[in-house]
C-alpha cells in the first residue's frame, strides 16, 4: 500500500527489496486512497484527504481509480499541529512541580517531544467554531517565523472556547523537576489545530479546506458532485476529536462563498458517518479487505520483474 503520489523510484525500491532481497514470490501495490475508500463498502468515488505527519494530500477517486493528476497537497499537517502546540505551551503554559512549594517555573526547557506528544494525544480536540475571515491574516504557526498571536485573536479564542473549564491541568513527568502539573488555558486544546483549517499566511501555505477547493477545481465537471458527496478523512491527525466535522463545515463554507461551487454545498458529506474504523487505520484495513477478497491490482511476480520497470498499478480491478 502506497500513496498514488508516491514517486516511481520509491515503488521501484520497494519492489527490489521485496522481490529481489527478500525473495517474495509475488507483489501487488494498492493505492492508499483507493484502499481507504474500500472500507466504506460499495462507495467507488470520493475525495480522500490523507492527513499525514508532514503533508496532507487530497486525492480524488472515481470508479475505484485514483486520479493523481488532479490531486493537491499542503504541508500543514501533523508536524504543523505539533509545532504550533509546542509554541502555544511555551507562551501560555506554566509548570508546577509536585515537590516544590507551589511556585510555577518556566516551561521552555521542559517541553520535550514526549511531553508535547502526551499533551496532544490526551487533551486536544478541534474547535467546531471557525475563525472569522478577517482574523486569518494574523494567524500563523506559533514558534515558526517569529509568529505570535495578537490580543484580538487570543480574546476570540477565549470567548469561543467550548471546553468546560477555562484552565486545563495535566500531570506530566519531566527530567529536571520530576512529576508535576502542566497548567495552560483550555482554548489551546481547541485551537492548536487552527492553522490546518485556516492556513499559514506568513509561510504562504494553504489550509486543508483550500486544498480541497483546489482539487475540486481541477477534476472534470461531471465527477465533482460524486466526489464531494463522499469526503473521506484518513490519517493520524484525523483521529483528533471533532476534526472531521470541523473540516467538512469549513469545506461547505468555502463552497457557499464561491459562486462556481455553491451548487455543490448541499451535496457535501462525509463518506462514513458511522466511523466503523479509526481514520488512522482505514488504509491498512482497506488493503487487508482487498487481499482477503482477492481484489487485485496488476500483480508482479518475482520472475517477471526486471528490476527497472513497473506496471500501471493505480487501478483496482472490478
């Protein structure tokens, strides 16, 4: 299973290792976008938004075939979420050691990768409230390009927070002070992922909804309604609570604002509302289903592989 955007050199390297070095008798490649869509049952057309660590790709799939020429991407992905969370915690959080007298200490040297990952997996969610258009120009990834949040933006985050408490307390372990409490404003939990929805004007990186709009503009006219009616969000970032529905809300808002696509707004929907599988597992589960059902792409045997060429593998046979 590989992305439909994976370069030929990468596929050749995988084939050489498996067929040449490990002596696997036969190899079949499955486009990750098509495999993920297979977990939705009989759905054969949709927009697959793969939210990875360094890149988010938007790949249209039509009649069970990935369409790489129309795919779009943005670098605002999991790493952006991680960096933005770290920057917000450095600016607004404080740490209270359990062994101290109650005084807080600076967090700058305490926010190791493991601590930030712990905060991200235990507390984060996506805010259901979109950022007003006029405020997006001041948005950026905190900690990158000397970006800081304006007072107006912080005030909006505080007033629009849906968390039950104004402050979040989380027990963490640090190398320097041992165990203690990390205390930070609860709006950070909801807004750490905001650059993914609103973009990063400072770095000229488009948001995920904007990448979706760009993809819709590229695909053939007669496929647009079928694609937007099945938006499938996969990848580790998509496991964030509320992420999928916030993303759909922002996509619909952008469709309404553009007269060219406003007629598609009513058809926009998530491909699988039941969420039978976790978004981060869908591509792997889809590949397992394809193998179990013997739904194959072009198969490549060890004897037929010359070490230099690969067949077209972007389609799954019906």
